[in-house]
């Protein structure tokens, strides 16, 4: 028989452990056969029990309107939200970082615990899947008395315990970072259980059976004002600017908390803080506390809170598009950015250059979806005009991170994008307003980039759109401001500065100051002749505008003579078919007619109309204007029926081309009623004009010249309807 081999000797089987030991210690020498390690025995927790990891309650916590919805989903007025089947009722609170999701969840948990509605309250900070697994495994050990060596097995045992437990439990999974972190870790259905998850994500993967998504918004104005009043109650220098402070900070709870801490630390009033806020030299980081001075146990500043979300969004497919799209959105209107601008050719070109690959409008839409999944932007489901919203502080944080060169690139790209989607004819008043608001925001955030090396066309488009919408006073105010910006950025003699003055004088006349506009054009013409010369197209345009305002100010004969001289120069410089030349022909015919040459004016207008139809086409707005003028001169020539019939046909075309609320459409409706009255029905036309006046006031306001002209016409027709001519003597 051979000898059995027992190894190198007994001394080699000795082992020793120095120092403190916690947990399970297994020392094994030689093992033959199967080895089974039983879970370590632990003392069980006593119910009712709550984990010690609940966060601090915020100072001056404000009850939220969303709490009622949360109670309904989870609590049903203090009773577990259950049906006869075994269902876990799960509430998902999703929203932008800083809106107060954690505090609202804490409020619900504390109320449920105080009311004795739960026997087990668990709070898990879901920073990662590993954090959830580890916490679940620890809970399994505490609840069952056995600790698993494998944390995944422990987590599985905890979920099994939840599924069968007859105690009332509430699991709060706070700040879920990735939907995949809860894969196979969602608490199970149990008639005694409730689950509340908070997350910045809005992925479809978060939805499931018995899960209801609550989109938590920022504070309401009332909630924000109450928070500021409560927080600053002990502040000796509290000012009356609380409402302005809340609005400036976009009613964001996290921003309000950090801003008030900053103010209290520096003994600032609301007014003093706002003064620092509006100083564009101050970046956002300089207006909130340092990271080690944050209130309410917070761990991250505003900028840090969102930087992680931005990074997550930018890694989602299509990778690399979310961040530049947010940069683009950061210079536009936070309350409604036209989605078409964010998928325009100008934007997709920039995105393609950023990621060094071809980017389509479809890719850009998917990039926006990445931002929505992280709640960095929001978008209405089916609006008439699709728009994207972004919080104003997310915008400022994003802008602060841009280099000077990157900021300039973003601004010029956005200006090109808005110009690209802006229709030549604004039929939709709502779209026009959205475009103007965004272009104005760009002007606020984009200077001086919009003036390098010259003024971008978008700066003129804003005022032109206001004028086309009939907002003549607003257009005048805008161009007055634009002239100052052009002067400061380009100098007094730059062609774009002269153009700003031209638009300013034009809007002055459209607002009703005919004489002031004529004087302004006269001064402007002197500068155009000096800077650009007599044959420059801009000089010819100023001569046209000067002659027009001279005529509307009362010098009709002088205007007709000036247009006659200008027509010869326009034909020589621009050619007879140039649109500006055709415009001069139109104005010449108009003022010849006002001078009393009605028959000759009708002949001239018929020729002008033929030229407009040939060169510009039947639907060009200028062609429609010529048709309008010709119809009115038919009426003045003694044929009101022909005038009214022509205006009726024109109204159909203006409604189709310009839309019902365009000022030109309203003018045609006014003149149609006038010539119908001339046919013998002043009372009926006055009634028609009364209905029209409501539309004019709705669209143009009470101070627009057309409003007063229509009122005067109504009064005139009412007087005509009541007048009875004397009967012939017998």
C-alpha cells in the first residue's frame, strides 16, 4: 500500500489574524466534499422601523400643489391606494434638478410616518445600481435576521420579503440616475406596499404597470413668494422686491434657497441682489453660495446640479447633440422656442461640425428628445406651433460656460436659423409673435455678435414684423432702440446704422407722425448723399420714403413731382422692372390721384398693375396693394359698384395670402364697407364696420390709425343714414 500524502506538514496549516475583525471570518484548511456556508445570523430590526438615511427638511418648506396628486396616487386620503388585487402603487416624480422632488417626497414620507400609516419606511439614495443593491441587502439582513454573502442574493431576498410581508411599507427611491439601475429591483406588488421614486429622467422605460408619472414643476408664484417671506422674515433689510426676485430666479426652489442664503450671508436686500444679478459681468457661480456654504444639507450648487444631467443627455444617442442644442436654446426665449429653428439647416450644419458627422433634422429632433429625457427641456404634446421650453437658469448656466468664440458662433447660427424659418408673409399671428420674442431674446443675449462684421438681418426683421402686424407704436420704439445699438456698435455712418434710421423714420410716419417722419427722412437723405452717393439703392429708397411722407403730411403736389423725378433715376439705376422701381410707379400714381387727376390715375394704375402681375406675380403683397389702390380709384371716379366688387375679389385673395388678421386685410374690409355704403346702404355698412372694428382693436389696438379712421367712418355713415333730404316742393 502507498502512503497517504498529508501535505508539507502541520505547521503550514496554521493561520493567524491580527487586528480587529468585523463580519464573518472563515478559515479553512483542507476540505473534502461539499462546503455549505450559511448566512450569518443578525439581530432583527423591530417594527415600526425607518431607515436613518432620510434627508433634512428644507428651511421654510412650502406645501406644494402636487402633494395632493401624490397623496391621491399613493395614499388615497391616508389609506393605501389599493384595489382588491395585489398591486403596489408606485408614484414617479420626475422633473428638472432643483424643483423640489426630494423635499416633496420627504414631506409625504414624514406625514405617512407621523400618521402611523407605515410600519417600515425605507429611504434609498439611488446614486447607482450598486447603491440600491447594497441597501436592499442590508435591509434583508435586518428584516430576516440573516446576512447574505452575495449582495445580489440579499437584494432578491428583500424583494421577496416585500412581496409577502403583511406589514405596511413605503419605499422611497430618491434621485434615480438611470432607469437601468432599477432593472429587476422595482419593489413588487403588495396590497400593503407603496413606492415613491424621484428622478430627473423622463424615459419611457420608467413607465410600467401601476406606475403614475407626476411632472413636478417649479414653485407657483404664490409658493415662491411665501417661501421668500418665510426665509427672509428675520432679515432686517427685507425689501419689497420679493416678487421680482422670484420671477428673476424662475420660481426654482433650489435657486431661491441658494440665493437667499447668499443674500443673508452678505446682508443684501432683494433689490441689491437683483442689481448684481442684472450686471452681465457677473456669472451665475458668483451669485450663489460657495459649495461648503449651501443651505439645507444640499451638496451641489445650481451649476453642478445640472452639469451631470447635461453630461448624461449628451451621452445618449445620438451622442454629442444634446449639449450644443442646449447651447443654442440658451440664447432664445425660455418660454417657447420654435422647434423648427432647432432642426433648421443652420443648426444641423453647426451640429454636424461639432460631432464631425452628417446631422439631419431627424437627428436634431432625437437630440432634443435626449434633453427631454433628462428634463432639461420640455415640449407640449400637440401644440398648434411646436415649441421647446427651458428654464431661464439652465440657460444662464449654459451661457456662462461658453467661450467668447463659441458664444459668437452660437448667436450667429441662431440668427441664421430664425431667418431661415421666418415666413416672407406672416399669415399666422401667433407664429409671428413667437419669432419676434425669440429674436428679441437673441438680441438681448447676442450683442455684440449680431453686429460683427455688420448687422445681421434678423435685427431689422423684428421691427419689420411688428410693423407688418400693425403694432406701429411698438415698431417705432423698437427701431429707436435699434438705432442706438447700431450707432454704438457700428458708428453713425455705417450703412446699417443709416438703415436703422430709415426704418425708424418710416415707423414714425406709420405711427401717425407724418411731419416728424418727413423731417427725419430729409435729414437722412443728406447723410445718404454724403456717405453712399446719389445712385446708391439705399439713397433712392430714402428719396421714395421722403416723397411719400411729404405727400401724407399734406404736400401732395410736391410728392407727385418728387416721385416723377425719382422714377427716372430708378429706371436708370435699377431698371424699369426692379421691385423698387415698380414701387415708385405705384406711389406716383397714388399721389397724382390725390392731386385730383382721377382718370389719369386709373389709367396709370392699370399699367402699374400689369407690370406687377408680369414681374412679381398675382400673389405678391405689392401686387395686391396695387389692386387695392386701383379699386379705390374706380370708386372715386364714380363707380362704387365696380370698386366694391373688385375689393370683394381682393379680400378673398388677401385672406388666402395674408390671413384674416393682417393689417392689409383689415384695410380691404374697411374700404369694401365704404364703397358698399356708397352704393346706397350706409346703415348696413356701418353695422358691418362695427363688427370689423372689434377685429381691428383686437389685432391692432385702440391707438392704431386704422382704428380711429374706422371709428370716424362709422360716425360718418351713421350720420348719412339718419339724414333725410328735403322733399321736392309741390
